[in-house]
C-alpha cells in the first residue's frame, strides 16, 4: 500500500539539512531503486522553486510499504529525523486517485 509521510522541519533547519542531506537522499534512492518511491520533495518556505535563505518547512514522501508500521519505522529512522531536522512526522495511508 502507499503511505504519505508528511514531515515538519524545526525552525531554521537549513544548516541541519545540509549536514544530513546525503544520508537522507541515499535512503530515498534505495526506495526509488526498489520501485517503491512515488514522489519526494520539500515544502519551500516561500513561493519559489529555489527558496534561498528562507529554506524549507518540511517534506512530503509518498512510497509503497507493506504496512503502516513499516512506513512509520522507515520514517522514524530517516537521517533528517534522527539528526533533528524534522520536529514532527505524520504517516498516513494514501490512495492515489489520479493520474
């Protein structure tokens, strides 16, 4: 089943993100290589593709897991969470309707 992983950053997370980005991206690439990643990306803090100094406020990941608990465990071990970038993670079952 698909799960939406909605992550909220701590305030001024940009320096923390830079430290853990490589490990975070490596995990996303693992999901992608397994054919389980649907989409992943960040929420810019301002209305721009490149938010610059404003940074981002969180992330959204939609991926396939065998269960809600597996998705939650994956999210809880993400380097952005374990290093303090994310202050909150919500994992919800997701049903794709379109396209």
